[in-house]
């Protein structure tokens, strides 16, 4: 069977589907990092700039560099007013196009499970960060039921369907993340869980937004109509609406931070 690849190319669709979730978790993540103002940042796997925008709004950076493999996502990031002074370029997390000790802080938001060689990516983050600087990340708890798409993905698997999955799910485990950070020589490594909630106006809004996900939409589009309705019924039953029809549920991420030895 040919391996299915999850591609993120539509920045506007990503904003509705995952950008909101990213900001919710990113707010808690930055509260936890509590970085000083005026740092030089690199945001690796910056995508459409959802988390990069938080850095600009909250951290008064002297510089932000965003790197992502998708030009479509980067094009959306460049339209964000808060990121006028940020720079974006296509690049590979495993081979960053920057010199050693270039930044004060390196972050990776919701990316780790998509990197073919996570250990190489963390070594690169450490390499481009100056001594004493922070290297940090957060990623959904992909194996523990914390992924925002899990209400649909779990039901799809119960129905015998196999939508594509990120290639390195195991790197979302707290223990695996800690091993990656210590393996890259980082010190003062700390981890935590981040739990956030999101509300949708009704089930139809929830469903429409989730179908923009490249790991869901193409698979569901190929299903017979009666199977789609059966799937929707199963998902709806697991996400009870409130009296106004709103759908609210939680997602959970794992976060980690460490410092480059001085």
C-alpha cells in the first residue's frame, strides 16, 4: 500500500481547523515559558503563522524567523498584520538554514510528529540557539486521546477506516520528548500538560471545519453518502450539545522546554 502523506498547503483552511486550537494551547505554553522581552526567535514549522503571531503580540521580539516546508502556509503567514517585521522562508526542520548560536529561543508548535527524524530536528534547534537560550515545543497528545480531531478519527477507526496519520506519533509522548531533549544535550528540561477547550456554534459548524483537515476531508469525500451519515451520527453521539446546540470539548498537548548549556 502506498503511504499516505498529510500535506498542509491551505493557510486559510488551516486557520479555521487548527490555527484556533494552536493559539489556545500557545497562550498557555508562553505563560509557562515566561520568556523575557526582546529575544531573537525562530519558529520552526511555523505553518500559517498562528503561533508566530502570538510571539509577535506577546514577546516584543527583536527578530522572528519562521521556517516551514509549505509555501502556501507561508504565504498566509505573511498576510498577518502582526507579522510585518517577521521573515519567512521555506526550509527543513532537520537542516535549518542558519548559523550556530543565531537565536535566543527556538520553538516548534504542533510539528514534532510530522518530522521524519525528530532527534535531528531537536539537535538543529539546539545548534542555532545561543548558550543559555531556550529550546521548546508543544504537540498534541496523539496517542493519549488529546488530538483535536480525535472525536472523528476514533469513530473512523471503529468503522474500519484508515485516514492518514503523522509518521512519528510516538514522539508526542512525554517520555519520548524528554529523551529527545536530553539526547540533544539540553539542560534544565521540564515538561507539562496543556489542556484547552473550544466551542463550536453547532455540530454542523464543527463538522464543516474539521473536514478541511487534510487527514480527514479527502478520506471522507471518498466514502458513500450513507457511510458519511453513519460516521456523523457516531461522532454527534459522542459530542453532546448544550441547550443552545453548541459543541464544546477539550484537547490536550504535551509541552517541553530546555536550555542550551552555557
